């Protein structure tokens, strides 16, 4: 009898907490909906209540709270936008809560958060195209690209007028026209090729920011999270490198045989591979400058920014590829054993 009463008390407590968390989530959704300027902060804060609820009561109560928050937000604001916001906070929040509850290492937590962020980005794009924009993805890209070109043309004309009045010669202004021509040559296929790499970059940055913000909040609530993995210790495993290179090779074969979709697989996988190995190269360089040379963080950041924006930036891809193959930092548990 006592056990039944205790279980009932726990169940009541869980429902009360879920209701409070649902209200908090709804308030954040409504604020970010009415004030788009703080929407970025909202995307970092929304997963935290979800994670706390998951840590304390598991997935069933958490999912119930998310559905309740969607209903509350729909009554006050907009049901479509409520579902849109819930997609991101639910996936990232549950992922974060699982990692904290299971005491996962910071590297594993970042990996899971990046995967969760990538999935939520894909789902939100699909949801937006289906229920908000109500157009096909290709049509949306085509319209957005055309609008961007028109905006760039208008901005360039204004800049050229200002520069001409300042005494800049027409010959010197030709570089602006050359940049515009490059933009005009961009088409939908070019944007589609960039999407996998762009999702990777956004997901990686989002995972780092979510970890930093969540750790700061959860620490005040007495939930332990490891220090965030230093950028210098980010690495690309041999397995991941082999998969990426394999996909590029498949793309080369399909493209050479003129198989439909072969060119897209080749180009998108090349860009994604370049992004990932460049990131690995930047991390390896950071490790070398910080650990081996004992340079300060501001100096390292300055060196990386200046070299990345210069023609020397391409060297980071080679560094990342060599680091993946030989694991000079001894971080990869799957590295090729050397005697």
C-alpha cells in the first residue's frame, strides 16, 4: 500500500513538473515568435527545459510536456510555428538529456548534439516547405536565389555610385562587376551541392553553442557536465575519413558512367569532405600552436583567421587529411597501429 502511494506521489510530481516545463517552453516559443531578434537565443534555451525533464522523468513525460507546450503555444500564438519550434527543441533537448543522464563524454555529447541538430534542421526545412512556404524545395531555392541576385545587383549599383563620387576609377570598379558575374552564374544545382556541407557546418557550430549554454545553466541546477571538448582535440576518425573518401569514389564512378545523380553525389561529397578535413586541419593546427608552442588563444585565433582568409587557407585541407591518416595527436581510438 505504501509503495502504491509513493508511486502515485512520484507520478503526480512528474505531471506537475511536466506542466510547469511545458509552460516555460511555451513562453520561450511565444517570445521568440513575437520578437524574432531573440529567436537565436531562444533556439539555445528551448532544449534545456526538455533536457531537464528527460533527466528527471524519462522520455514519456518529456514527450507529453512537448505536446502540451505545442497546444498552449497554438492557443496563444500559431500552431504551425509551435510545431516548427518544437521540432528543434524536442530532438536536441532529448539528445542532450540522454547524454547528461548517461554521463557521456563531452566528445560523444557534441557528436550526438551535432547529429540531432542536423536531423532537426532537415525536418524543419521539410516542415517549412510543406506547411509554411507551401512550395517545393527547388522552387523555394530558385525564388530565393533570384531575390538574392536582385538584391546584390541593387546594392552593387549603390556602392559603385558612392565609389565613383569618391574618385574611384571605372577600371578599379571592374572587380565589383567581376564579383557580381560570379554571383549571377550561381544556379539552383550549385546551392543544392552546398547543402550537405552547410548543414554539417551549422550543426557543428550549433552543437558547440548548445553545449556551452546548456552546461552553464545545468551547472547552476547541480547537473554535472564535462568541460566542453577543446577545439584542438576535435578529430576525424579513420573510419569517418574512409567513409567520406569512399562516397567520393562512388560519386566519381557514377559521374564517369553518366548515371543520373552521379554528378550531384560527386560534387556534394567533395565539398562535404573538404569542409570536414579543413575543420580537422584547423583543429590540428590549434592543438600544435596551443600545446606545442604555448601560444595564447587570441594569437591562435588571429593566425587561423588570417591564414584561412588568405590563399594559404587551402593548406588546412591537406593538414586535416594527413592528421586523419596518421593521427599525430593520438586522439583516434581507431587509428592505424604503428610499430
